[in-house]
C-alpha cells in the first residue's frame, strides 16, 4: 500500500473500500478530502484568472 507521500497527487487516492477496507467513517473522510481538493483546485483556477492581465 502506498503512503500519501508516495502519491503523485491527491487524485491518486482510492476509496479504502476498493482495497477491502470497509470503514464507513474512513470512506467518508477520503471522499471529503477529494471534494475539498476539487474545491481548492477550482478556487486556484479562479484566482489565476483574476490575476491575469
């Protein structure tokens, strides 16, 4: 199993249930992390559009 530091990006994170780990709380946390990262990328994209001349 890869550690988070070994991943190329957060998009490489898979739901624990795909690896046979059936923990509802952990699956929700990973889902929340991916959702927050999507929001982060959206905000970063919006901020770069505003700063472009």
